[in-house]
C-alpha cells in the first residue's frame, strides 16, 4: 500500500528551517497548528496540496510517498520469532 511519508515531510521542513507557521502561510492555512495536524496525520493532505508542498519543500511529489510493506512474523519449530519481510 502506498501512503504519504509524513516523517519525510516533517524532516524536510525542519532541514529547510521552516517553522510550522511559515508552512501554514505558504500552504494557505490560517495558523501553524492547522498545518501541524496535516503533518501529524490528524488531517489528510489533499491532492491539490501536493504541488505547493513539493515546491515549498524543494522536492518531487513522488518523494512524499512510501510503500508500506507489512512484516510477517513466522514462528519456527523452536518457538522463536523470525521476521520475514516477504
């Protein structure tokens, strides 16, 4: 499943030295706390947010997405757990 990498977005903002309020202003939100809710996943970024977000964070839209692959735990005969990412 492909999903937004909110950690990437936060790290990129911090690396560029942008405050929550600066990002809110650039994204057209009233205040930093509103932007924070998007960055934390309380609100979902909409498709029309992504071009502005990529411009402000100086990256490609594709950089925002990650593939979430669940780890499958396999219990072997001895009862210990092996993580198998396949």
